């Protein structure tokens, strides 16, 4: 695998994804070094101590903790020196925070993305994989809007690098099961307090089920296979929010409290308009760009089948579903993020 004896940098490296990514790289590969690039020195301190309890001294010696912000292009240029692969996970992600601080969200999610692209191009990075979100698809809030722009920037960056320069691709998934932003820890906190009624925003609501490990594996696939401009989307099961509540507390009563601002009934990963450029593979979809620079013979990954025009991949029309019993089993083995 290409990550052996390579130098890897992850922006936002102390976030949910970053922590799991670093752990899985150390478990599966033998990298030359891993640079954890983020703003918060305390989170870096906590992560370093956490990793030291799990990995030996030789593995820990491969880690580098860089304080820096993706808004700071000069710092990125210094950090990207001799880096082979970049994972861009840094972002402002909280929907209400982005709505209330729109200029800040734009500086981080859009200007920061462009800084990462410029630094990667000029420093000769081999590949960049940027993390996206379902909220970037038909966005209805500022966070989704900024991530849509970010996705477009990373896909179009391939036009600047040419056939032999940096390869840019995108990986998209929704809320991760058990993460701080998911509903599972929220339901658990209510249950632990003895609540017998769980609030449901809308009884029709569905979501995809993906774990952090599955998200990291999709990034590994993008690092291994990407040839420029792809958006990778996992084929994963869906569940109903009402079934999730019943799986966590079978005797609970449900109360509808209404959809929050910027929230959708279903998570959408592939739109009908994207279907014309989307190919289905065994375990994932790839959306290919529609640009003059994108050449089928140079950029297409073999084994894909063009999906039917008009198809939309969302958590409500999925062919794979988790029922209450399956959800119980998955929740039982799920490690909630601290």
C-alpha cells in the first residue's frame, strides 16, 4: 500500500475522523511520518497521550504535532514540505455556528480549502483527499453551501495540476454513528437520566449508518485508486430514526418536536442531476466530473457501471435497511466518542 514509508498530513487531525484515521494508519501501515495539523494545542496534548497508551515508542516516533490553521497559507506551505499525501478534514461543521458566524465559516471552509490546494500544488504533494458531507448536496444551510464550494474547488484543482501533478479527490458521507454530532449519544444521555420519552424531529426521518472505521476505509480507497476529480460515496444501510429510538429504549414514547433549521428528512448523497456522471461499484459509487480536462481513458476506474439517469441515492430510497434488532446489535458494539 502506498502509505508505507510515506509522509502523511491530516488537517483537523484532532477531530473525530482525524483521531480514527491516525490510529488506523498506525495499525495497518508503516508510514515514515504522520503530521497532525490543527489549531488546538490542548486537543493535541490529549490525543498524544491517548495514542501513547495504545502504540509503542517506535510508532509514536512517527507522529508530528503541528499547530496551525488552514486559513494560514504560509503555515500550510511550511507544513506541506516533503509531504506525500494530505487528508483535508479541517472545517467548521456546526450548522448553527456557521449560520451565526458566516464570515468565519467562509474563511475556514472555502478560503482554507483553497489554501490547502495551493500549498499541495506548489509543494508537489502526490494526492489530496478532502472530506465532504451530505449537507453539501442540495445545500439548505451555510455549512452545506461552504462545503459544496469546497468540493468544487478540490475537483477543479485537477485542472491546475495536469496529468503528472497532484491528484485531488473527495470522499462524502453523512453523520457518523456514535459521533458527538449524531443522535445516538443524545438519546443515550436522556435514557441515562431516566427519561421515558424521546424527542423525534420528524417520524419520517431516515439516516445512513456509517462508522468512523468505514469512513476511514473509504479514504484509504480514494488514496489507493483516485486518478483525479472523483467523489467517492459508500454504499451503506439506512435506518429510520423511530426505529433507532425503539432500539435504544423499546418501551419509550416518541414525541415529534419538528425539524430544526437546516435539517433534512433524508440524507442525500447523489442527486438526480449527478446521476449522469455517477458509476456504481461493488461497495461504493463514484461521481466523475464533467470537464474538458477529464478524460475517460486517464481518469476512469474500471469496474463501474453507469447508474440510471434520474436515480437519486438518499437514505429514504435505499435498498439496504437496518431493522430494530440489527440496530440493537450495532449500538451494542458501538463505541461512543468521548
